[in-house]
């Protein structure tokens, strides 16, 4: 399941550099997560790094992008093999 950033985001800039897939970018008003690139850090870390550093806890699961651990791993493999 990809993650999303809610409007509680305070634009503190700490999540973007933590994302190993470069899935986080500045949106019009708050940071956004590209669900095509978000693997919840599967393949990189045990936990999503953006959640680890977020001071306001505004990064829940995205209910519009439900994926299994196997699907997240497949996405990780596709993203990293393209590099």
C-alpha cells in the first residue's frame, strides 16, 4: 500500500530527503507521495522512513493504493533495476 501525506503536513522538509525511491515531492500546498514510486521502503528499510521522521504524524496508508508486501517488493525490484 502506498502512503499519502494529509493536509496536516507543515512543510517541514524532513520527509523528502529520507525517501529512497524519490517518491516524495513538493506539491502545490503540501508534500505529496507518488504512489507509483512508494514502496513503504520495502527493500530498503524495515519501516517507512518518512513516517519515522515526520513530526506531525501526517503520513497514513493511502486507501486508494492497496498493495501486498509481494507487490511492494516487485515495485521495489522494478524501480531499482531501472537505475
